[in-house]
C-alpha cells in the first residue's frame, strides 16, 4: 500500500495538482484501498484542524508580515549603502555587499523570494549601471537570496521545528554559522569573478564618493533602524526574553514603527495593502500545513518512515553513505517541490533514519534547509530564478547557467555543514 500511496502522490504532483489537494487525496487513499484502515475523513479533518491549532505556528504569518513591511519600507537600500560605505573601494566590494545585504535582510524577512525581490530591486539596476555584467549580477542576487531561509529568523526552520517537534530557537541558533559560511563562499567567488573580469573603477569611485558625501553618521542614521532589527529579534530569542512567536509579534510592531514613524517610507494607507498581501501569502501556507500534518500522521500509521529507512539501509550502510544519499535526494526534491511542503512531508519520513545513524535532529534540520535552499535557484521550480527574471527580463535558463559557479560554492558549503556537525551545533 505504501508504494501505491507514493506513486499516486508523485503522479498528482506531476499533473500540477495543488500541493494541498494532493496531500488531502494522498491521506484519504489508504482508506479507499483498505476500508478497515482507521484514517477516515473525520480523522483527517481533526488532524488538519489540530495541525494548525498551535501557538508556534503564529510566528509564520507574523514574520511574513514583518518581512513585507520591511520590503515596502525600502530597508534593503539603506543596508546596502551602509555596507558599501564600510567596505569601501576594494576588489569585488559591491558584489560582496550584495551578499552581505542578503544575509542581513534574511534576518528580517525569513524568506528567500522576499530577500531576492527586496535586495534585487535596488542592487541589480545599480550594479548594472556601475558596469557589472547583467547576467552575473542577476545570478548573484538570485543565489544570495537563498540565504534568506538559512539566516534566522527562517520560515523553513519554523516549519521543520513543527514537523520534527524541535525547538525553533535552537534551529535559529544553528543557522547562524552555516549562513555565514555560505555567504563567505559566495563572496569568495564574487571576488574572484571581479578579479578575472575587472571592474569599471571610474564609475565605482564616483558612486563611493557620493556615499562618502553623506558621511558615516548620516548613513548610520538612515540605516540604524534596519541594523537594529536582527539584534532586537534574535537577541530577544537567544537571551530568553521572548519566544520565537513573541519575537515575531515584536518584529511586526518594530517594522511598523521604523517604516511609518522613524523613516516615514510608509503611510497608514500603505499598511492596509500590506496586511492584505500578507493574508494572501500566508493563506495557502496554512492550508498546506494542515493537510501536511494529516498526511504525515497517515504515513506514520502506514509505517512509511520505517519502510523508507529499511530501503535506504539495504542499499547503503554507514553514516557517511546515508548522508550522501539523503543529500542527493533532497537536492532533487528541491528542484521539483517548494520548500515548505517538502519539509512538512519529508521530515517525518527521513528524521527517524537520520536519528538511527546518529545525526542530531537540529543538525539534520540545517542540512535539509540548506539542500532545499539550493532548490530556489535550480529549474524547474527555482522560485528565485523567476523572481530575478521578472526584474531583468533575462530568460530563466540563462540566469540558471550564470548561477552555476555560485551554486557550486553553495554546494561546497553544504558538504562542510553536513560532515562537520559543530558548524550547526557549536552555538547550542
């Protein structure tokens, strides 16, 4: 029966049936195949309702809302200008500043597409005007946007914490060093590219002179509110002052205060539209979350995790081999499925296997999210590619080819994260 369930699930996805509907049909299938199976329609409705009736889930819409507020408040431009001023005139400085801005903005939005859109809208036209290759810049932003789901607060980490019954705070802490490592790898390649292909020094000097005319304190005054956001949110969580859900609530009020009162980049009329956008963004996620919870419970009743684990262990043996197989599988899944549903569906299946070979659940959460983050820039799903393409009109496949060196740097960091658990667990 398990094989039939997985086959139907794959066929429905291949036919482009909505993920939430696919999960619902898959959850009902065992009862249709075997009338004695206990998971009837009433059971599934209870599981769907119970799956979304959770305080930690409130962090999801609140972080989505605060990220949209910050994006509309032009926070990314202020961060970019400040980092560009601090780094100054060095080889590959501005491409590296793009990565730094994505790292910092990821600590505000928690979303890869949101990071790509917010940072790319300002940096892509600027860097092209300063003489950088259009495909290089677009690919850089698309890949760097993936840092938005690794640097805390991260929406995928919240979903993994719910699916694995792990502390969201611990997962947030675990993402700090891996996110910084991936950012460093991307900056190394960006620096090398600029060293090989050169830069328009005259245009760069003119741009930096304009920044210097504002002075350090002028730029600091413009960006202080944005710079304090991760400190307030993450400091509150790590200091034990607030829970992740409470921190998400704080982030919304702080974002409104910064954008509506301090910087005055938003009016109250804009806020109404932002709330509407947040509801439209989070509504489908909520439905997927409920149906994924029900589907996970049905798979557990079918003993799918034990079956998958036995199948993998029959082919490979040893912790290293299992990690390589699971990494390869997650990379493929990331190419075909959105991050949220993938985490909710696969965590209950793969986590028991990871525990059986001695992988810490928090460490595995980082491995899973980093793998799926690569999926943001790999066709056919590759959401970041489509976001970047919509801003530059460059074909998606052209951006994907330009992103290959950055993806290689991302993958190198993934291997280090996979086989050096301390990178995820050192700050625990």
